[in-house]
């Protein structure tokens, strides 16, 4: 069985958040293979901890992928501040054709467009992917899962970081489908009585107030913040209110565009023009919306650049949705793709960003912790990856062992297999999820 087949069988997807099925990448032929260990979301430290504690498996998985795609060189993207992780990884890359791509502590250095440019000086074409410039990029945890798949172990666990307003921030493995309430409990409980939960990050993550939501294959971790925190009140505002405020207050200063990482790389993303669509709702909307089409929704414009605390990122996301809903073709960039000459001077240091978000007090180590007890039940969503939902292979009453296949992707379809994270019995099956009781 080829590595790609083992990866597909094990249900490996991008663990950094995108959830793209990894077997597709393993079947490609590229020049460069890149490990993404940048981890630029404030407060989260799961990539750092897995690199520190499982460097051998990560590098082994990277070497396997290196051979599978026929690469001629590998780069390991990692921040200079994480010198301990660099030391551990370097022990296993010594003597190989994999070299360190050392990054500054900026946001969003983990964006694959940024990382590919830093490592290879190649610019991914607008609307493109790393494969378009001869690169394969995977998160470090994905490489760990590739190694496990090569040994016949499917993806049943997720490495997560639990931080913020919790008593003992930590990073640890949990069965997929575990509730956030169980994660918070393992981290010593919340340190505040009322809180919201950011899933996978403050900038690119999602806010929820439901501790019964569960871990998926793409969940990087959770950040707990008190309900009276600035980030909670800001992110909990309804879209209609965001639009109304933007329509009345945006003075077209263009700071959102001038600080946009994609704009500085040379892509025609102009959030300040997108904000105009909030004003010119009956004329010019289509024209201004097109400048959102290459936005990566990193959130820097809304949460750092805008001096009036408006919502250009949200306007860009809304605009892209409107373009798709109205079947308007993707925006074709006319200007040459060229890095802006002031790009280096406009990088945003992570410490400065944390000050802006008022979360500096929550920046603490989240050390690797073992001993998480399996939950009594898990909830497995049939779609937690790019592509179509997996087809359930079980019914109520089916008894399962940990690792048994419970969801399969049809042949020639894009998606990922699902496996039982615990030993137990199926108590619920629907089009959306499977519940398994221990």
C-alpha cells in the first residue's frame, strides 16, 4: 500500500485548520515540501508543544511525504522564539535535505501564502494553492498523523491547547468528539464564572458560548475569555450592527488595506474599498465587492489596523458570500503580482497584537500534559474536512472498538474517512453526526 493510500485509509486531513484531505498532497509531484510550525494565533501553543515532545515522529512523517512527492528540498517553518523546539527538530533533520526556515514573531506568519514566500520566494498565483508553485505545505501535527498512518493507526485523537481564563493552561491529546467542557475541566476549570469560548483562535476562529460543542480534526484548541472581555462583546455583535457602524463611521483612511498581509504580498485585496459597498448599496456594490475576493480573512484589518474599531474583515467575508450567491465570476487580478516595497516594515509583532486585543495577561505556557481520561461519549461530525461528508457505516446499537471505521468517503470523491475515537456503542446516527457511548 502506498503512503497516499495509508493516509487516505487513516483519514488524515490538515490539522492546522483547513482540513484538506492529505492523501491528495501525497499523490502530487513537487519541488518543495514545507512544514508549518509557525503557529501565529495569539495564546495558542499546541504546535510548539507537539514539536517539543514529538519531534521524531513529525520529522519522520515529513521525510515520508518528501519521498512520496519526489521533492528536492524541504523547509521547516518555525519561529525564532521557539528555540527549544528548533533544537529538538534539528536533531532529526540533521544530515537531510530539510532546512529550517526561521520566522519572526509576526502575525500571520503561519499563512501558507506567507510561508511559501518566506521559504522559496515564490508567490502563489491569485486564487491558487501551494501546488501551483511546486510546493506542498502541511501543519506539523499533520506530519505526526502521517507517521501514525504509516504504522496503521487512524486519526482518532486531536492535539489541542486549552488556554485563556483557565486555571492550568495545557496542551494534550483528546479523542475527537470530546466536549469543550471536558477540555476545560482537564485544564483545571475556568477561572471566571461566565465565559465565552474561541475555537481555534481569536482572529480566525469562531466564538461559542456552548461548552457542549466538540473537538473536530481541525480544532487547534480553545481560548476561554470572560464574557465582559472586549473580544467577546466585539465578536458577538450581529452582522447588521457591524454593517450599520461601518456605514456611518468608515472615513476611508485605508489603514485596513495598508496593513493587509495579502495586499503587502502583492494581491489586489483592498478592504477599504469593500467598506464602500456598505454605503453604496444600490450602485457600485459589485465593483467594490471584488476587492474582497482574494482576502484570507486573517482578521488583522478589523482587529489591529482599523483606528475606528470597525469590521472590514467581516465586510470582506460578507462580500465574498454575495459574489458567490450571485454567481459572479472570481475576480481576476490585473496588476502584476509583486511584493510591496514596504512589506517588511508593516509586519505586525504578535506582542503588539496581543496588547491591541487586551489578552497579554492570558499569555502563559500551556505545557504538554498526559492523563486525559476518555469521555463517556463522543460526538463525531460526518463532515469535518474539505469535501463531502462521510457516509455512515454504522447504526444505532453497533458495537465498536477504538479505531474502527465508522464513516467512508465514496470512491473518487473528495473527503476523509472517520474512525471511532473510543470503544463503545453507537447511540445516535443522523446525516450530521454519530454519537458513541463508552
